C-alpha cells in the first residue's frame, strides 16, 4: 500500500482535473504531458482503458491548456509514462472505485459483485449504472487519496500490448493535426526578421515600401511583418531584410578552437561524486579527452505559434514542451500578469528537446500585440530553426583511469566542462525566450543551468560510471559565459559522458588483455545492466564477430541518468570514404512497458538520431553568426545512411515504467566510437566521427 | 486564375503566378498534407505528384502547374478507402511525429508506380530526398516494401 501520491498527482490532486465522463458515453482524460511524436497520448489512453475497464475508442484526450490542465512541468527527460502514466493510472483506479461504490450503494448490489464492462456497472441481475449515468454527479470533485487501487500487472488488458498509435492516421492521411495546419477565421500571417548576427542591434529601418497589405511591427530590435496572405508576409520579410540597418560586432569564439575555449572560459566547478574504497592503487593508467561541438535539434518542421490579444490578455497556441513554464516567461517578457496569459498546446513536429517552440510563441505574442482580436501566426524559416534555436552545448570530457595489478579498475576520474543544458522557460527571474533580449528595454539573457544530479543532472548526466571502481572522482565545470544560447537536447550531457566512459572502458579492457564484454561484466554489480549488455552482445553475435578489414563492432551500456532505464547497444561500422554505421543492436530494460512497439520505435529512433549526431553533426559559426543554417550546412543522416536496427526489450511488468526516448542515445554514440576503433584502430577524440576528425585523432 | 487538376478534380486558384505551389495548396486550396520544411527543396516535406512525378512544391511557381495534374497525400486515399501505402504505413506504425510522412508517401507512390517490386536499396534511393529526424526510416522502408508485396492498384 503506497502511502504517498505519485508526484504529478500530489501537485495536481483534484481528480476532475485529470479525468471526466460525459453522459453520452465518452471518457475525457487530461494529462499534463504533451505529444511530441513519442506516442504518449496512446500509452496514456491504454492505461486509462485498463484501469477504467472501457474500450479505447471511448477515450478522448484533451491536450494541455493553462490554467485548467494538470501542471506537469515539461514533457522531457523520458518521464512521460513515468510521471503522467503513473498519476493517470492512480486517478483512473480511484475513479473506478468511487463510481462503483456509488453504484453499489444506489443499487444495493454489493460492490464485490459488480464488474465494469466497457463503462457499464454489471451485477448478477444485469447493469446497475455506468460512468455515463453518473457522469454529472460531481463524483470526481474531490482530491486523490493515497493507496494502491490499480490492477495487478497480470490483470492489465491493453497496457503491455502494442496498441496502434492514435495520432498516426491523421498524419498518414494528411489531415490537419499540427499547429501549422490551423486556420482560424481572420488569421494574419507574421514573419520575424531575426538579427543578422548575435548581439546585433537595430539602427534604423530605412524608408521604403513593404508589399501592399503588409505592415511593420517594431519593438526595440524586434522586427516583424504582418500580412493577410502568407506569401505576402514572405515577400514583406525579404523586403524588410533589405531595409533594416544594424550595428554588429564580433561576439563568438573561434569555432576551430572550441576545446581550448572550454578550458579557458570562466566557470564554476563542483564535485559530482567521489569515493575512495581504500583498495589497491592503479599501476597502469590511461588519460584521454573527448570533445563534442555544439549540436542542433534540427526539427524537420520549423517552429510555429499563434497568438491573439484581447485587451491586455493574450491567448497563445504553441507546441511547447511545457505550457505552464512558457506561460510564466511570456508574462515576464510581455510585462503582463501571468493570469493574463493562456497557453494551449497543439502538436508540432518532433523537437528532441528545447528547440524554438517556446521562442516562436513570444514572437507571435509580440507580432499580434498591435492587432487585438486578430489571431496571428508566426512560422519560423529553416534558417531560424537551425540558426537561432537553442543548441546543445559543446562539451569537453577528460578521463583519467587506471587498473591495479589484478586488472581491476582502481581509479576513475572524469571532469566534464560545458555550458548549462537548460535554458527552459519558467524557471528563473528572467525570461529565456529568444526575442526578450531584443526588446526595448531588453532583458538580459539568463545563463543556461545544469540541474542537480538528483533531478537527472545536465552536463553531468551519466558522468558517474556504473562500474565497480576503487577510487572515483567525478567533477563538473559549468561555463558562466554563454556566447551561443544552449539548452536541453535529448540526453543532455549523457551522450558525451557515456561515450567517454565507455571508450575508456574499452581501453582499460585492452590494458587488462580482456574482451570488452567480459571486462565490463566483471565490473558490473548491477544485474539489470549486466542483463541488457549480455542480451545486446548475444543479439549481435559478439562472441563470433569477424575481423574483416575496415569493419568493426563496438559495444556500450549505461543506465540513463543513473536512475532510469538500462540500455546496451552494439554497433557495427564500415569504414569507407566516411565511416558508415551498418547495424545497431539494442537491448533495453524499461521496467513495465505500456506499449512495446511504441517503446521500440522510440529506442530505434533515438539510436538513428544518435548515429546522425555521432557521424555528421556540428553547429558551424564564424565570429558573428551561426553559419550552419541550412540542410546543406547542417547535414543529418539520410535514408541511404541509416543503419538497420534490432531492438529487444526485457519486459518487467511488475517494475515501475521508465522512459524510452533517450536511454539508447549515449550507448549508441559510444558503441559507434568503439566500433570505429575495432575497424580502423583509431580512438575517436572528437565528434562528429568524420574522416577529418579521425585523421586528426590518429596524429595525436 | 490558374487552372489545374487537384486530387482528381478541377481546381482554379486566383493567385499571382509566382506564388509557390505549396503556399497555394496550403492557403488557398485548404490542404494540410504538403508541409513546409525548408523552402529550398532540401527536405522533402512538401512533395506532391505532378503528372505522376514526385516533386517539391515549395519553390515551384503556381503557373508551372497550369493544365497539369497535382496529387497530394489527401488525394491518395482516406481512412475508409486507404491507399495501400497508407495502410502499410499504419500496419508498420511507420512514423513518430509524422511531419515528414506526407512527402515520403508521395515519393513512395511514385516509386511503386515506376517499379512495383523494388528492393530495399531502391526504396532507400527513392526516399533519399526526404529527411526524417525522428528516426522512423527503417519502419518506413518496411512499409513501402509491404505495400509493394500487398499490391498497389495500377
């Protein structure tokens, strides 16, 4: 019997905030998490169907809108099922008990003799009521109470099965579903003219006509054009770009010297973890550096938002991951009370973290301010999306590790240097939204933060190895100068830390004269980690792997955030003009899996994303501007380059569910790096693992 | 006024000749399937069939389609009468966020019209102009191969 409520429910305890019934036979669920392509709406529907004993088609989902939906913060960190699913399961189980209790009392049939059949309460003599007949009795007005009422895992019918994605038909038939597809009456289209370079300020807008029907919006250095027709707004933007005169100066570091910049920039150091078990000292050591440049979310759909003002209040439609958080920062940036802002979530394209979704919402609110009563939509350009969204920070990880005489890991030191990994809105005194720093008067740009380890960490996420180690020192230095805005992206610091740790493990195994798999297994006390590692190795035929020239296999394992899902990856690469990943095998332990195919989809998708980042991606910039603002200059993995991916889930229905969207990312990067060593004999030191970066690694 | 055939029916749009086809389809024709992704023919999200060929629509001027046949994903099928490729995409759960899917479906239709029994390499080659950031590629390839197996009406 659990004595506490799930965290999301404790923060939003009123049952009716999560769940409702209608007299005509529908169930309405109102999760606080949003669909970002991860399939959460389907998984939550499955959970509700099971606990309420209703068929899935009866369930309707109301997406998040402030201020009525539960505030579940941000849909991030692979926590959707973990937080929202567990809360909703509790709510539905408690609602079922409340309704059955009322039906029993009203009918005289003992509650033990009642069962629920697709929403009808059925006793020995037939139906005695339903959710629908009791829908308007206010039975869910109370608050959730602690205690476990949810069904035992064996009694679940739809949770644990691969229910088809509820949102996919709209997407396959081209029906309007995205925010980009909304056409409210009287819609105006806006385009924002981004600064020509970082830190530029507007000197003047030279006189000159805009296309007929287009109007200019200006606030400080924030410039936008409004038009009835979208193609006119596009033309007006091109015209405005020629009229605007700017003051510009160099603000960015030398892209080619970023590792040195990370070493020298001002920062705050902290200890992430340390221990000394007083065992035998290291007698053989390795010391290595690992560097990753800034990388972009690179959503295929540019960020989009709509806004409509009524007096001093504004309603905003956004594909943000955190509607409540966005609401707070919109209020700050617009200098209005938070009660005057409503944020409604509508789906956008996949975001993979904090991209431009929140920023464009402020753009829309600013563009719409002068035309109250009109809904204004802003759509970012491809260059805006790739050039101005927040990026995942450049990172430098230094590892020094050693073995004792017996071949055990005696010492492991890891120091990670990085900017912060969260500039998400709603968490500080200042708005983090892009346009806020261009207003008159401007807001200072808040520094990105690294959350503490107990919240999953930021740059230090997964910086602590999961292996048995005699003497451990893990440190982090958070850079306090942020020339390029950084924020959360899939895995935060985990991809680089896992790569560094798992590359070091391979080298230590080499020092010990041991197979990388056996060496890892010998240092793993975590049985679930060992199980996924062994499973992935078996899937890939690790023990029988070949030694053909120019090809190789590597493996890696991690427990996401050191407190989430366990995931092991084996990668196979072929060295051609560039390195190509040919096969990926993934084994994951996600605890309870609500939708196995959905989880597999997330794991394989994140592995392909990780492959793209590992082999191809880097944000490019000169001393003033990000220059990788097109698909030519920021290439990502294409169909011809995508590896085959095999996934196995170790299902543990009795264990708490853990998210699937991120755990494979770090191990995939690391497995590819280790496979490159097997294929070419070179240890990658810098991402992306291009021929040029590998050649540089060979020289050092 | 520019007249053409849109999803099998006559259409006439009163827009300047240089308006991109994508903008015309989304704004004036009320369609949502073809999507804006980059505006420079580099991502595939806006592909439509033009006289049976899969082409990007984000730069193509509306005047270029006068008298020709344009098909968007909406013209392929519906939930009650899905195109075999749409059925196959649902059967394989081939998608995550789904933003790229309309364009990919269009190129897949063009491929299967030209080559009813493609191998995997041919599917990859046909879909090379399309970017998918969610990593649904392998499911999408499986879906196209499934549709080829299960038959596409001529």
